[in-house]
């Protein structure tokens, strides 16, 4: 059961599924995260993880609960992973984490930004479940709640990278973006300083370079803000990852540093018109 982060009605149980859990030896604990069934068991010298992922997962499956029936059986197929330790301890942090690759966002409708205008688009990307124990900087398991599809992002088949693809309906007003337990909000601020209107159809969001936060007041998980400045059509836009969350996030709790360094150039767009 949770220790420090007791799940109560006041702590927004539909969103806050993570925290510190206590495990007795050989007493498994199970959860349902969306459509993912997940179980952990602590042995003297190993942690055992089991999970069942259905063939088809849907993004609207954002509910979760802990399964208290010790005899509850997972449907097949069940995947199992075992992690060996010199000695296990009774506490584990089960935490959300951003995706381990960039995520390609394709808005339902193309976005236009007239010359000289600026605006903020709020998008969300899928989360992973990670397990942390004492004395380990990195999680010993790291599992997507909803497994995204792979996609290629780049100007051609030789130049580019493998990313994740996810359907998204970007919003210019935060209140129109529904809070979700297994997605984090990224605000992207666009500033078109050129003398022509621009349009983009999809963008590659560098989520491994973003930190992750939680805002109890808004009931949302957040990343820091991304700023995109488009100056002319003969050079790519300037992309900057801000060190802060937007004012709309309110007070936030820092959950995770970026998976990767942000000291690289990001190609967020393969087409700007």
C-alpha cells in the first residue's frame, strides 16, 4: 500500500497513480493502468514484474485502480521480467516517465500562423511506468502504459530517426485539453517573425529532452515549455526548451529530469509552408 503518497479523494485519484509502495516478501501487488494489467512481486534477491497488454489499446483508456484480489489471474499472453539484486528492500517508487523517443504529433487539422503572430499550442504525449529503488539512479523497469506506434521522421528514408506516433488534438486553450492520467502536457509557443503566413502539418516533439512535473492544483502532468521562432523560409525555425513551466501550470512538483541532454539541435519540423 502507498506510504507517503496515500491515494485519497482529495489527491485526485483519477490522475495521481504513482508514489512509494511497501512490499512484503512474496506478496504481489497488482494494478490496472488503462488497459495494461501490471503486477510486481518482491523476492529476497529479485523483483519480478508481470504484465498483460491487450492487442489493441486506446488512448481514451485513462482510468486506473489497484487490484486487491490476490488470486486475480491475468489473461494470456503474460510477459514476465525478473531483476536480480544482492538483496531487495521493502520500498519502491513507482513513477511516471516521459517517452524514450521523440513523439511525432499530427494535429487533426493543419495549424496556420499569420505573419507577425504568436500563440501557444497545448499538446500531450504518452507516459511510461518506471520503478526506482534505493541506490539506483536509473529505474530497473521502464514500461509504456499504452504502447505507441513506431514512425519515421525525416526528409527522406535515409535521413531521420525512428519516433513514436500518437494521435492528438492540439488545443490553443488549456481548458479544452482533458486531464489524463497517462499523458503529460507540453506547451509549444510559436512566434512567426517572418513576413509570410506559415503552416505545419506535423511536428517531432523531443520529449526525451524534457523534464517532467506534476501540478496538484491543475491535476495534470506537465513538461517544460518549448519555444519555436520562425524568422524566414530559407532557414529552419529556432527551437528552445525553456527551463520553466507556463503560468497556467501553477505550482508544480519536480518528478524527473530529462532522459537526454538538451544540448543538441532538434529537427521538429519536416515541412513548413
